[in-house]
C-alpha cells in the first residue's frame, strides 16, 4: 500500500499543522490587519503595522538591542563554553561525569528560577552580592545589573551556556584521540596543538552551538522580561506588551513575525556558510 | 654502542605490569618489530619511546643520550599511528609540511621536501586533496610521508597496516620495506600480525605479558623458537612426543607415524590436514602440486626430518 506511510504519519502531521502551521499563518495574517484604540481589530489587508515597525526608530532600537544582546551572548558562550568543553573532555572518568552533570544540571531547572537567582544576587541594594560589596567597602553603590543590557547578557549567557558546551563536546568526541599526539610528535607545543589542530576541527561544533545560542538568545523571553523588565525591552518582550498590555495584536504580530523571519534568515545563512566551508573537510 | 637502547624498561598501571623489564638494542638503520598478541605491552613500549607514556622504571637511550629527559615534542621521531591521525582540516601538502613548519624550515625548502617525500610514497599528484578524499591506502602513505619528511632519527610504526584490506596490506608491506631501505631510517614496528613482522623486519621481538620471549631474526625465530609461546605465535606448530614440528615439514610417506585423516581442507595453494595419530592430533600442510592427495578417513603415515 503506497498510502500507508502517509496515513500513518497523518496524526503527527495533523498535530504539527494544528499547533504550528495554522497559528503561524494566522499570526502572519494578523500582522496585516488594522487596529484602533476604540474599534479594536479590523480584518482588512493593510501595510500599516509593517510600515510602522520598519520605519519607526523606536522599533529599530528594539531590534538593534535584541540582536546586539544575542550577539554578545553568543560570543561570550563561545569564549567560555568551548574551553569548558575541552577541559571537560580531558577529565578522567569519575570527574568527567560529575562535571558534565554540573554543567547540564541547570537545564533541569526552570529558566525563570535561574534568572531570579541573578536578580536575588544583584537586584538593587538588597541583592546579596551588592550588599556584600557595599559592606566590604568594595563598591559605594549597588552594581548596575538590573534593567541593564549587561545584566541581560550575563544572565542569558549563563542560561544558554549548556547548549554551547554540548555542541562543542559532541565535536570533540569525534576527534581522533591520537591526533594531538601526532602533532606533538611533529614538534608542536601545547598552544600550537590547540590553535592549529584542535580548534579548526571543533570549529563546526562551535558554529552550530553559536547558531543555537544566537537563536535562543534573540527569541528569549523570560530572562529579558525579569532582568530587563519594561525599562529595557527586546523584541520578544515588546511583542508580549503589544499583545497583552496595549492590546494592539496586529502590531505585536508584525514584531513577532519580523523577529521570526530575521532569525530564520540568520540561522539558515550561517548554516549554508558552515556547510559550504566545511563540506570537503568533514564528512 | 647500539643506536637505540631500551634497558630494563617497565611500565605498571596500578598492579598490572604492561611492560616488565624489557631490554633491547637496535642498531642504526635496523628494522625491528615488536610482535605479540593484544595486551602484550608492545604498544605501551612504543608510546614510551615516543614519550606519550612515562615509564615506571628503566632507561631509554638514543645515540647514547637519555631520551626520557627530552620532551615528546623535541624527540624528533616520526610516528605513523594505527588510525593515521591525519589532520582532516589540512591538505595532504599541509599535513606533510606541518612537521617542517614546526622546525621553522623556510616555505620554499618545505615545498621541495614535501614534494620529494610525496613522490617517494607515490602521492606526488595528491598534494591539494584533503585526507577524507583519499582511500585508506593513500591516507596511510600520507601518514608515512608526514613521519618521514622530518628526517626522523627513528620511525615508529603503530600497526600501520591493520586498517587496510588483505591484498592492499601485502602490497604496502613490500613498499614499506623498499621505502625503509631507501631512506635507511631506523624503524620500530608494532604489530600483532606475525606474517607482517616476518616480511618486514631484520629482527623480531616476540612479546608476551610485558616480556620479550625471544629477540631474533625472523627465520631464526621461526626455525628455533625459544619458547612454546613463540613457536605457537609464529605460525602453526605440532607438539609430537615433546618435540615441536612445523606442519609444512611433515610429509605423507610409506612408513612413519601411522594415523587417520580426520579433516582435509583445500586452501588453494596448499592442503590443510588434521590427522589422528597415537601421539594426538597432528596438523599437516602440503603444497598443492596438482597430484592426488589422501582423502578424509584414509590411513596415512607421517614422516619428518630430524632437523626440525
């Protein structure tokens, strides 16, 4: 029976269509509707929302901030996560498992809880770390953390780091265990081995980790909502506000769809680049 | 004084003695094989020479100097790994040139030497390829070229042919021997394949449980095995009335040890027999000369020369 495989995947397809495709299509459609303070949503086809999102400097700032934060988070995660994965990979058997758990453990805890932890440590003058710093005389006023880009970047990096470690770890596992010895025997010092032999081979892992972290950072909601609040909005919190506070659903939909399109373009482009760059080198 | 000397070399992992008091002298230009089953300590020995494993006792001297005092990166040894360990992100030429680059050889001279060495291993036309675009045999040659181009004092080969199929392996054995003769580099080969060790080496070190059972030229080790382990490991052997007799030395004769053919297996260039005799089961190998041979169930008489 030719149709059997299709029939068998029908429930999954129906679910996918029901919870992803249809709402997405409706959101796209919604972004072309009109909205007014007193008339509500009008199901017409206009470009008003898109024009506003694309021309108003307020939205430029918002999207600029979103991608700036995502970029910094990705960079930090790569700079910290790649060495972390390398060290982890070199650990001996009982420690390796233990520290892998330490690194991946936070994934089991809700993002909200982890972010609130940062808020408790640095939240204004009542934050634990801030209190300690002031009492020790190391700082005269609380460190600016809440409602700052730095705060959002630090908290997001912490939240998303495991994804980078996992991606780099996976590519380190594929490394020939003798390859470092081969380079050493040819006269390479430890730093040269890392830079010339190990790093180029885990680069695809770092890049795929970067794609994941960037996408998650740019679309993150809970962390910017808690640390950035209403004062420091990013695209996702902006869309949320348009939907639930201003009740301007069409404008919120335009923001959400623009974020989605931009992310898909960036992720797809990076993937193409990585694949083309490494196609002949790695299987 | 010998070129490379291992003196009472030992390595223990916890209570397990991987290498147990190995003493070996290798002359300049010699090809020596460390032969033994897995876990006999041959690879550990190689890694101690290379510097990747620290010995727990004993000494290694190269040209009269203490090699253990030299860092692995400064030993100047050429190593071919079982997995080849080629750098996948570098071209063939970059792989081979890496060692020269580390030595600070100028780019122009590097190119010349890389070209020469690749010609030597028959890969002159493949400089711009990446390792994964090459066959297993070709990758093996790149690994050999990469080890030879730095003009190493010693060439260490760690089961270099074990990832190749049988036919390619035989061809590479002949080629490897020719290349080694051409460049004259002192070579240590680690292998579990007795045919490979015998085909390539000037001398064989047969190892078992971390010890050298016998150190001798291949022919001598085969003809006069020092221990029962060596006799068994270097090809098939029969123990008849306490004496060790190679299967190919036994002939079917008019008189001699009487027996019944239990199994007869045809293997192309030879016949493999198992004969029930009063002294137990005896293995006999006879050349296939095209003549009629005894069949299963036949009564035969076995005879062999006193020399064996």
